[in-house]
């Protein structure tokens, strides 16, 4: 998606340890028109395999998943990273390792919101090592729902996430695939 | 907003300790068409005092703030509840007490995304005791930005939040004001 790639080149900042910071428009400050375009793109890309739910994980996937769900006319569900006191016990859960926070955490989805009759599109902001997305795939499988695929705004293609997800037979689509951040320069895959 | 009140009456569930669970359409599973309508309503309500940023806090305010920002054509910023390793030190922060989690946590906003020239509308899903919103007001004041007001989907009017915010001179608007949950029955303020 050329609009997103141009924005990454203009406003993304490359930090040490292969981090690309996009928090001026994607995941801290958010440009709503860009997110709407990303959501419409993802909904259109997966329109050939209709889905009944968009699933993401709090927090930085929520607005992108919402925009996708709005474009597709289906509900969005976001997995929670911590159990709220009001949440009850009727939950799917999975364990996720966070590289940015260096800790394991439990993600949960209330069972009534993912059913075996659902067909699920998973959406997130960034695919790097794929930990959070593997946790979401695990939860979809527990529910018995169909797995339509995974759509992300940005993929760091030099990390292992896509490979791990494709090994599970999951279709992955990224709007901007970053091949390299070496020397502080952002290079996209063609 | 009649659409939201009708949805709360149909799908909300009253739990003990004055909790109303709306996680089938507002803050776990999300109905995008309803959220879009809420965002357009809030943007319209505050259109008389134009704002340059919509500010919320992760996670359950994000989609509502996004929908409001999209309708108004301005950026959205969400405060983070935990510091990410990539976030740097150039931050505003405030301390927030969570009643649902029974703990204090620090919320942060990167300084470049709130400037003294900004005029800020704060948006969240639910106003009860007002802790998170007081933290956001504190951050807006630190930034020197103008405070346009606070818009929330649901207010529990029998709790102290609105009073605390109005004491600070902040304009508060709620689309559904719940007067009472006594006996498990949802009663709205007129």
C-alpha cells in the first residue's frame, strides 16, 4: 500500500535493535484517515474469503481492527492482556511472550464472543516475531472458529513472525513489508 | 443518545457492586456501526469549541476516540498504561488508581504529541469514579494545551466522577447517564 509506505518513509524513525518507531501516526498518535484507508484495504483484500469477526489484541491493534470491521460490516473483538475483575471465568486464554516488554503475559477472550460458527480475520499493527499473533491464532483454534487469515499494517520481514504463522497454514497479508533497517535506512520488499 | 440507551437496556448486564457489563458491544466485543455513531455524536456535540486532538487512554477508549477523531478530522492520541522499551523519556505522566484492578498505575503521553497550541477533547468509554480521566486532565494541563471537554459513552451518574471533573472546571458530556442500577434495573437520568 503506497500511502502507508510513503508515510513510514516520511515519519518513521529507525532506532537501535531493528526497531522502527511509527508512533507519530500509527500506534500512539494516530492519523484517522490513514487508519481508515488501512482498514478498507484489509477488508477488501480478504473479501474473497468472507469473515464474521475481526480479532485483535489491546492496545495498538484496536483502531486498525475497528476500521477493518467497520469497512466489512462485522463485529470486532479485542483480546485483553489482563483479566479485569468484571470479566468472569468463561474465557479462552493463551500465553504470549513480549519482546518489547521482556515478559510473558496471558491474553484472554470471553468465550461468547468467538463461536465455532465464526470465521475470523486477525488484525494487528506490526508483525515482527509474531508472538501476540500466535496467541490469537491459538485462541481461534480453541474456539473451533474458521481462520481466514492475518492482516497487519507493517511487517518486519527480516524477523521470524511470518514464517511461524505460515508454518501453521495461516494466510498472512501485510500492507508494508520492511526488508531491512540496516544503517538506519528503511528498505521495503517489492 | 437513544440508540446507545436502547442498546444498554437490551444487551447490558448488571453485576453486583454497581457494575454494568457492556462488553458484548462496547468494550470487548465491539459493534462498529454503534461506535461510529457515538464518534459522530461526540464530534458534533463539541463542534462549537473546535479541538485539534482527541486524547484517550488504552485500551477501551481507543476505538471511541478514533471514531470521534475521524469524524472531526483531527489526530487521536492514546495514553499508554505501561512504558514500552521503545518509548523514550520525553514523556508526560500521571498516576491513576484503578478501581476495577485495585492498583495504581502510571499513564504516559509522549510530549511531541500534545503541544501548548493544541485544544484537546478527552474521550473514554465509561465515566464512573473518574480516575483515568483525572489523569488525562492532569496531562493536558502539564502540556499547556487548551481543555475543550470530556466526552464519554456511558456515565454512572451515581458515582463521583462527573463531580470531580466539573470541580476542575471541565465540561463533561455523556451519551447515556445511568442514574441507578439498584435491584439489577438500569435507570437513566432524564
